[in-house]
C-alpha cells in the first residue's frame, strides 16, 4: 500500500462528504480526485455510476449545513481496504443524522478508489 493510497482513503472518508456537500467546488473535480475512471460504487448491492454519484451531490449541497466524520477502523492490505466509520450530517431542517458505514473496496494503482461495496445504517444523533 502506498502512502498516497492510505492518505487518499482517509481523506475520502473524512473530507469527501464535506467537499461534496458544503463547497462550491465542481463535483466532477471532487469525484475525479478520489475515484479512478473505471470505479464501481455499490451501496447494499445497488451500483452508483459516475452520473448517479454526481446527481447525489445536488440535494446534499442544498440540504446539508455541516458534517462530521469519525473513523473507527481503517484496514489496508495491498490495494484492498475495509473501513468502519460514522458520519453525522446536520441538515437545514435542523436535524442531525447519524450514519454508520461499513465499507470494503479496492484501490487502483494510482491510489484512487476503484471499487466500493458498503452498507449503512441511519438514525438520529
């Protein structure tokens, strides 16, 4: 595992939700920073391609005021990774969600994410 891959993965978990939900940066540039061109992202087995990932950013930008992320575990083995973390977005409606994430995947040779399979559980903080 390269240091670049490890740093990128940590930044993805910690920073990607903030960048996609709270900045004016071009969502395509954000996506390209973290994901390889041929990435596959599945949540509960449902694939999200590039277009769906970008479409998901629009409502997040409208509805999110803040987001905190706590990494509980991050395991790296060559290009494979596993992570367990909690993210807590605060919405414009005044509520804070608590999203528990189990994520497994592979990194591309350049350290960006090539594959993600994840499951989540959402509640109120």
